[in-house]
C-alpha cells in the first residue's frame, strides 16, 4: 500500500481522541492531525477522562499513551476500546519488553515511537484506518461464513451428537472454550433436556458428556440433580470472568458443580428462546479468568436470529417426523395400493403391441428423460406414467398429477408454479405450486394438449432451465423434477392449427410411448375382462365367475372407442344387473365399423363432415348434454357418455363457452 503523507485523501472528516498526559506532546499531536484534515474530539490526561470523552462522542480512532496519570494505564483503556471495536494507536517512548508484551496482547492498530515526526503520525493514522476498515469487512465475512456453516451443521443428517460437535468445532476459533454446553432445554424436564457438553482434551479433541455421563462424573443421582437444577436461576445472556464468575457460582449450584469438576474460571452464556417456549442455549466455559470479552457476546447476538430460526425449524421437523412415524403404516398400505395399480407387471395383456410398451417402460424408467405418452382416451396413460415413476430412482418421492384440462385457464399458472401472497385478487396466502411439490420426484401432466397456448412458453422454460417462478415472485426457484406428459390429441396437428408450440412439442417428445387402442390388441380383451370381473366381484360382494358366450362374441366384434375404461364400466353395469354368476351385457354392442380413424394418422374424411376441431368438440358435447337431459354427473350423465371425468367436461365447457342450461 502506497501512502503519501503530504497529499493523503480524507473522504470524510474523522474524529480522533488524544489520550496523552504530557501537554506539549498532546498539543503537537493536535496540530499535526488538524492540519491533515482530522478533527480532535478531545484531549485526556487520564483513563477516566478518556472514558468520559469517549462516552460523550465515540471517536473514529484514539491516539493512546501507555503511561498516564492515575492508577490506570493506556493498556487498561485499550482493553475497553477493543471491546467497543474502536481502533487505537499507541504513542509512547517506553520500550520495556514486559510492557511491550502486554501492549501486543491488546492488538493495537499501530505504534508511534516518541519523539515522532509529522510523517510518522500521518502514516500511522492512515494505516490504522485502513486496517480497521478491512478488519470489519473481514469480520463480517467470517461471521457470515460461520452462520452458514452452523446452520448446515445443525440441519444435517448426522446423529444429534455429531451435529452439536460440529457446531462446537466451528465456534472454537471465534469463541475459545475448554468446556461447552449446547442444546435444548424445555420446561426444566430432564427427559426433554437434549443438551450435550464437550470437554476439550486436546487441540481438536473433545470428550462428549451427556447428562448421564455428567452424573457419573459428579456422583449425583438423577433426583439430586433435578433438585439442584430447580434451584438455579433462569438463564440470561452474560459474561462472567474471574471474581464475577465465582460470585455467579455461589448463586448457581449447577455452575458451581461444573466449575469445580472441570477447573473453570469464566463463562459466556447466550440463551435463545424458541417459538415453542423452550430454550436453546450456548454456554462457553474457560480455565482462563479473563477469557471472554464483549466482542464474543456481540458475535452471538449477531448470530442469534439465524440460530433461533434454525432451531425452530429443527423442532418443527421433529414434530413432523413423529407424525410421520404414526402414519408410516398407512403410507405403506397406500404405496402398495399404488404399486398394484401402477406397475406394468400388473398390467394385463400379452399382445405384441403391449409387450413393446413394456419394453419401452423398462428402457426409459431408470433414466430422467422426459416421457410423452400418446394414446386414445381410456387406454391407461396414467397407469403407464405411474409404472415409469415406480421403476425409476425417484420412486421414493412424490408423483404429482396435474390434469391440464380440468383446471380453469386463469388458475393453471398458479396451480403449476404457485403464487405469492397478494400477487392477485384472492391470493390471501402464499401457495406452493405442483412443480415445487414434485421436487425430487415426478410430475405427470395429463392431457397436455389442453394447455393454453399463452402458458406453454412458461412450461417450456421449466423444461429448458429447470426452474420456475411463482406468480408475483421475485426470482426463479430451481426444481429437480422429471416430467411425464400425456395426450389423446395429435400434437402435430395441433401445431399446424396454431394451438400448440412446436418447440414445446420437441422438448416433450424426448421419449414417446404410444399406447395401442384396445381394438388393436384383441387377444388381451378376454384376460382384461376377467381381471376386471374379479375386481368387481370383490367390490360388490358377488360371486361372478364368467361372461356369457353371446356377450363375449359382441365384445370381440366391438371397436371400443372408450378403450379399457369403457370395458371396465360396461362390465360394472353388467355385474350390478347380474342375477347369476355368469354375467351378460346390459346393452347390445354395435359391431366393429369397417374403418376406425387412428389418433396418430389423419385419414382424409369426406368433405361434407369436415369441421374445425373446437366446433366439432363443441357439437359433440352439446349432443351429449341433450341426450343426458343436461346432466353432467352420474349414470347416464354427459361425462359418462363422453367417457371423460366430470371435472374435465366442465373445464372444456367453460373453455368452449357452453352454458349448462336447456
């Protein structure tokens, strides 16, 4: 660092307190520093006067003689200045080695030897200011690093003892100790006393001492220990060194036992009040009688908010963990139920088309690639999505399902990405979106072809950047989510019609799985029918063993526009009406037409039946509403006729502007 004492820069007028008992020397210092642009806040001949001037106006720096009038020396004042983080420079002719050794322990920002030159004074001042400014910056960085490291240590997955030991080791360079107690105390109950202490036995070696170990070392019984602790006063933040520590021990029997057992002479304690009215505390002990300073307490005070928040989160997590144990059996049952309905090993069929699907699932499931499931309505797209998830490395995490067609357009963004409180009318609370809920797991975007065009760029961003932004949010939130999408639409036709973005399609179409319609896997029809019949039989409590031959013939000749879902519903109706163990279909099935349009292949229809997609969809819904007497739900309702969920139908009606009236 290059300093020119005759042309130094003073950005702001700094104040300097002169503590010097020789008037001539003090006056010379005053003239030198005032000519340089500094301001003298006062001149003191004694430590008492210096403290008075300091308290009246805190100086930016103190020029300090070692030997002063009165019993106290500049070294005594230096200890006070250091605790208050006021930089000081010694000005002295004393070069006694023992005194210089004491001077060094106070960590001054400089030393000016008498007699001095003006240049010596100005250079010392600028160096002191520079060192002090950078020491503050360094301290802030160190404390920030300490805060992050302690939070990480407490929030880790290690056993509780190991987490507390990590915290102890992190504190040692900043607040040295020989004995350290850390932990949670609640309502003064030993069974909730989760504190742990560490006795330093080497440079970085510690003996862990739990309550039971402490009782063995002191010879106390648990009853006696409880009685002693009941006499102890409430914990408050404090620094007790030497004689003050001895006085505290006389009033606090617990500290007296600790001090006697481990030969301790000073203590620094900081209690943290948690949200559940418990106390998480940090208590440092040292064998040195003057180990702790105000700056140590200030470090803990600055760490208090983050430590309290971390502890509160840990306690909340403990409560959640206890509830999780209570619900563990229920979760296992639910997982088994999901696996039964979702693993492709349980899917019925041996046709070559279905075997190809099984092979595709086996290939893509272990990866994290995006999967696009294509198939007509009722072919079991959700079942395939669950099979992919359950055979992936994410199977222990959530599979979050979103039906893009069932959500009102104005709420889809909030549902997918969440929103902040007050981000729009009605947003009274913060909401976590489906993508955040699926973090670490899988999200299944069913009926992706129904996603509004204006929202598609935001989904594209999630696929590209792997981050989302809540509605009204201030920044991106990274998400680790595997995406599985499904549609019964021809997305390439949707792209041509301007209803689906081509870039989103290519992002989704990484690994397509096309499900064959039931009419293309006729050999699987009867095995599927018998599987459903057994399932329905158990549900109804009826003994159903077979299907009549005439019904089988109708089923084999039917084209199944509703696919597997239609098959299951048809068998349910037949089973309900059955009066014997062999069921017969309630309604006759029309034979298979000569040609059935394929979802993925657009055959050229007769010109007189061509309609825009939305108009055709609207007309179809209107026809179903008329046939059902405008009833959406229940048996014979429009949703059943169209073979869609009632919520999906209502969403489509809202999108197409169809009112529910006659």
